[in-house]
């Protein structure tokens, strides 16, 4: 088994204690950080499919998520870019009722690498909290909202519309597995991206 396949298998099996060493070994063996990340994201899809099929349950999803987060910690310094030129502050959070944060954390990492000063509000963030954070922080140029459940898509809409009502010119980007470009446009967001890499490209475009 290649090192990268080992990482993939460890995430799927939720072996959080072994993952950091395995990711480091994959890096040492010459695997690219992006390829290791893609492998871990693919593992989470497998985990999601197993959950849909009733083969695993919430606790197994949770330990797989914990493993992935530990792997991402090792990749973070490797993937970080030159952040000497700040593009401004970005407020990010997962919307109300939603506890998924792996995707959000990856977007935070990529936007930070792209040059944004990131304020991460965490998960289950009520719409008004995004507005408070804009008021409390300097030079906020972008709000990024994540939503992973079809049931929290209305909360995504509320977040965008609450921010826009308070700050009509504030740029808002949304994303998460159930979100489509059409839905993003429908709820009044300025941008959408399907993954963390393209989120950074889109975010830069929005504030240019
Ligand atoms: C891990 C996981 C959990 C963990 C989360 C732990 C954590 N710390 O995040 C736990 C166990 C807590 C969990 C709970 C639940 N989950 Co869950 N979970 C998952 C799983 C397996 C992986 C999610 C993930 O991390 N993916 C990997 C990351 C990298 O991908 P991502 O999140 O999509 O993010 C990328 C893009 O979407 C994008 N992106 C994300 N956010 C943003 C934001 C912006 C601005 C932009 C531009 C881009 C962007 O960039 C990211 C990086 O590339 C998915 C299955 C799946 N295939 O997604 C189910 C899944 C999302 N969960 C699901 C469900 C049903 C639940 C529960 C309701 C289960 C239950 N019965 O309790 C609860 C809900 C809890 C809650 N209130 O939030 C369903 C959702 C179905 C639906 N259509 O709504 C899924 C799809 C599983 C399934 N196949 O049924 N879950």
C-alpha cells in the first residue's frame, strides 16, 4: 500500500492517533500536500456513502472527521502561502443548526494562504453573529458561509440576507456540498465555489 493509500484507509477507519505520522510519512515520501488532502476528502465521501447505506452511524462519521482534522493539521504549514500582503478581513462560519466544519476549516486555510485575515466564528453560527463580527472587526471585506445539510440551506439564505440587509455592499461567498451556483445566486450571494481551492480564487476575484 502506498503512503497516500495508507492515509486514506486510516481516515476511513477513523484511526486518529496514527494519522499525523502517516501524513508526515507521505510528505516525506514525496507525495504532494494537495494529493494527500484530495485523498482524505475522498475518504470522507466514502464515509458519507457508508452512512447513507446504513453501514456506519454518527459516531463512526465523527471519528473519521476527527482523523481528517488531525491530518489537515500536519498539512497546514506545508500548504500555507505568503500572507504578507493582506487582502482584508474575512469572517467565516458554518451556519445555524449545522455542525460540519471540515470543509469550512479547509476554506479558512486556503483563504488565509491567499492573503485574507481570517476570523473563524466556528459552527452553528446564527445570522446576526456574522453581522456582529463585521462590526467588531476592522477592514472586513468578505463574509464566507458554509452549509452542509439540505436542512440548513434556509439558514444559509438567512445568513446572506441578514448580512446584506445590514451591509448592502459586503461581499458574501457561500459553499458546501448541497449548495449550487444557482442556489447561491437565488439567495443573493455574490459568489459560490465548489471546493477550498476555487474558493480562494473566487474570494480574491470578489474583493479585487
Ligand atoms: C463528517 C460528517 C459528519 C460529522 C461532522 C464532523 C465535523 N467536525 O465536521 C458529524 C458526525 C458531526 C455529522 C453529523 C451529521 N451529519 Co454529516 N457528514 C459528514 C460527512 C461524512 C463528511 C463531511 C465532510 O467533512 N466532507 C469533507 C469536506 C472537505 O467536504 P465539504 O464539507 O463538502 O467541504 C468542501 C466544499 O463543500 C467546499 N465548501 C464547504 N464550505 C464552504 C464554504 C464556502 C464559502 C465555499 C466557497 C466553499 C465551501 O469546500 C470544502 C473543501 O473543499 C458527510 C458526507 C459527505 N460526503 O460530505 C456527511 C453528511 C454531510 N452528513 C449528513 C447528515 C444527515 C448528518 C446528520 C443529520 C446525521 C444525524 N442523523 O445526526 C448530522 C447533523 C449534525 C448537524 N446538526 O450538523 C448527510 C447530509 C445529507 C443532506 N443532504 O443533508 C451527509 C451528506 C451524509 C450522507 N450521505 O447522508 N456529519
